C-alpha cells in the first residue's frame, strides 16, 4: 500500500470520527434547572435577603428524609400566620421529574409523600411569605 492510500485512509477515519462526535453531541439534551434561568439570577438578591430572614430566626428549618415521606419542620415564627408559598423539588436527572407543591403547613410541619417522586437527587427549594416577610431555603435531597 502506497503512502498516498495511507494518508487517504487516515483522513477518512478522521472525518468519520469527527462526524460521529458531532452526531452524538447533537443528540444530547441540555436541560437547565430553571427555564427562566437568567430572569431568576437577576432577582437573586431577593433570595439572599429571604435566606437571611430565615437564618435570623431562633428555630431552624429541618428536613427529615424518612422511608415513605419527606417531612419539613418549619420554624413556628415563620409559619404562624397563614403562610403562602411553594415547595419545588427539581430533579437533577430530568426536567420532567420536577414537582411543585403549594405550601400547606399544619403544626409547622409539611409532609410530602415520596411515592410520587422518582428516585434520584433533587434540589429542594422552599419559597414562602409570612407576615409580609419572605423566607427561602434550599438544599439537596436524595430520594431513595
């Protein structure tokens, strides 16, 4: 085999390899955690202030990951007057597994049934308002 044929085979192998990589890259999903990511980032100072409001309380928010449910214990002073807000469970694997739940606190506790959730890692984001004070909490949760 002449050196010209070897160069041609090498060049064709390179072109086929690059074409394969481009094809594979185009099939990958590039989901982000939030559809309105840029708008959310511009309002992030509100989240920082709401997090500071939560950390300034004497009681702390705790999340207990039981076998059948996710139990969120809120500070009593942050939920004493009909709080309004949402709990977001954002899946790290797939956007279609995301869950949003309206805040429905009874005795400063909200329970979430884990049967509705797909196993995996979630970003828990809790955003609520009580007595015109905003509160915000986020953490990672592993649902087994």
